[in-house]
């Protein structure tokens, strides 16, 4: 479960990289991530991916190339507006460090999937340190 | 000396480790990571982000180039993913840059030894 979440997070990080970088190295990076994950090096690899993303993004700022975002939309232009880049960076950092926090405390988050009439129903349980529990159930 | 410094500026530790790994022979990305870890007794482990960021810079600078995997490697590997891996090779300029960096480090070590000797003599 944790490996699925971390693999998805890494895929997301890769999709945020510039398109040319993704095309050239994305598959190899993902392959190495999967290999290294088996040795339990998830958090350092995610951090490494985030740093690589920042480096690539700052490098392409002056390029007139394309900026792809997670949804697959392509934005063309001379680079991202610095304010938008800052906003995006702050939002991404919050999500990223929350994810790392969850990954480093596997008992905090449990996700279970069961099938109801061929429809997957997810139960996501987030347990706070004070033993309060938030349960999100998608059962119809 | 000055022109050589301008031509071959000091390399970052990740770049140096990658060039050193490739000096031993052509390697694919994961091979470079494992070789760097082996050379440093496991103390220095590159992440894929750092590796490919540096490889891109080195390829843009013409110090490293990529080649298709050797036929023997294709035969040995069972999975398609492994078949697709590119190998990276040190170019002539890359070998020159590595040699220049080793010379620079040698100068640093010589200077450091000389300073330490002077410091020891001063304390005695």
C-alpha cells in the first residue's frame, strides 16, 4: 500500500518535470525508483525527485518551451510567472511534506478498498496522534 | 593555468562521482548509482533525480554521451524495461575534464599537507 502511494507520488513528481526531461529520462528514473524502493529508501528518493523538479523548473524558466502540469495540460509561454511559481511551490511543499509525514508513520493512514456492484469503495482512515479518527467512506 | 581553470571549472561532487564511475566503463543509469555507492563504500548514494539532472548537464556540455545497450546485455536481460536502458559513455572531453579535476584535487591535497606540516612545526 505504502509502495503504491509512494510510486504514485513519484510519478506525479516526474509529470511535473519539463516534458523534454520526462521524455528523455522519465522511464529510467521510474525504473530506478522501483528498484530502490525495494530497499526501503522511499523518503530520500521522493526528496531527491522534488529537488530535481525544482532544478529543472528553474532552469526552464528562461526557455520558451512547454510547461506540462499534472493534469496533462500544456502551458506555453516564456516561463512561469514568479508569483504563480511561488504559490505553486508553497502548495506543493505542503502536500509533499504531509505525504512524507504520512509515509513515515504508516499507522496514521489506512486505506481499504472493497468492491460493491463492480464499483470500488474506498475507506480512508486518518488517525490523529490524540487517537481521534477521521474516516472517509465512499460506499454509496 | 588560468585558461585551463576557465576551460575546466571545478566539478561538483556528484558530477565528479559520475565521471569517475564512467571512467571504469560504459554504464546505464542504475549501474552508475551502484558504482558510485561501491566506490564510496556506500557513503555516497545518488538519487535518480540528481543523477539524471547531472547527466543532462554533462551531455549538454559534451562530456558524456549515450549509446544503445550492448547486444550481450540485451540478450541477458529478461524484461523489456531493462532492454530499453541506455548506456552512458565518457567522451574525450569528459576524460579531459576528469583528468583536470583530479589534477586540481591533487594540488589541493598538496597545499593542505604543506599547511598541516607548517601548523605542526609551529606548534612544536
